[in-house]
C-alpha cells in the first residue's frame, strides 16, 4: 500500500504498541528521566499524556532500553541501562 507518514511523530519517539482501539500509538523517548508515555493519534498528530515513571534508584541510569505495556495501558514494564563507576584517589606514591 501507500506509505503514509505518522503525523506528530518526533524523531526520538519510540513506538511501544498500538492502542486497543487501533486509533493510537503509544510512544516514549529513551533519553531522560522520568520516562513519559504518550498516546499519539497518527492521523492528527495529537499527543495525550498517559503515564510517567522512573526506577526507584535513578543513580547511573543513562536511559530506557525498552518499555512494554498491556493492551489496556494499565500495566507497564521497562528495562534500562545503568553505568556505574568508581573513582579512587591515591596519595603519597613515590
């Protein structure tokens, strides 16, 4: 068929799934905390805020890898990347 661009989709929007009624696409961005989920109407470009969440310990988190959700948009699961490092200070070496 003919390719039709999705109205309102921003370059960093990551699709999660179609809405249960087939009239919207749930999207999120991998960068930044908290994670915000939006429902995007692909014909009008209208975005509706759905949910916001973040890990209990945000230390070292560089972004969300993926988000998945139930068809009714009541349950969410996500995974993320965490970068932890240690800094050592050594004094008195000769």
